[in-house]
C-alpha cells in the first residue's frame, strides 16, 4: 500500500531550506520503478519495496540527507555516496545541481534494490 498522500501531507508542512531538492529526489525515487512505495517513517519520507530502502532525515538542515539502510547490499560505488556503519550508505544533496547530476545513480540504486528483492 502506497502512502503518497501521507508523504504529501508531511512534505506540505515541512520547513527545510532545501525542500525543493528533497522533493526532486523524492520524485526521482518514486518514478524510478513502479514497485517503489513510500511512507513516513523514522521522522521523514521513507521508501521501500518488500523491505526498507531509504529514508530522508529532514532534521539535518544544511543538506538533504538520504540514508540507504542496506546500501552495501546494492554494491554500487560512487564518489557521491558515503559508506557508514551497519551497512548504511548516505547520499547528501547540497544543491539542485547535486540532484540532477546524481539522478541516474539514484535510479540505479532503486532499480538494483527491486532486482535484489525479487530474487
């Protein structure tokens, strides 16, 4: 069950200096594959298919923080992505240029997740 209205409501009330960038990344994720779903979880928009893929942390204000919960499983390497503890991978968007430059990377991460979950 997709909770897009719930996420729309969350985003309409969100005050964030990079809200436009967050909206753009959200759009990339949900449009990357029709199986991708979204909800509000852990205090921010969260994306999943069978299991949790990624969540925004809107409490961080100086960039858009997108945490891929099991990012190491995706086995996608990029200078843009930062590996973290417990298999997490962070994507940090400081500008709309970061969003557009890394659109294909984010789409690849979503589609790789769908493939892994369908195996």
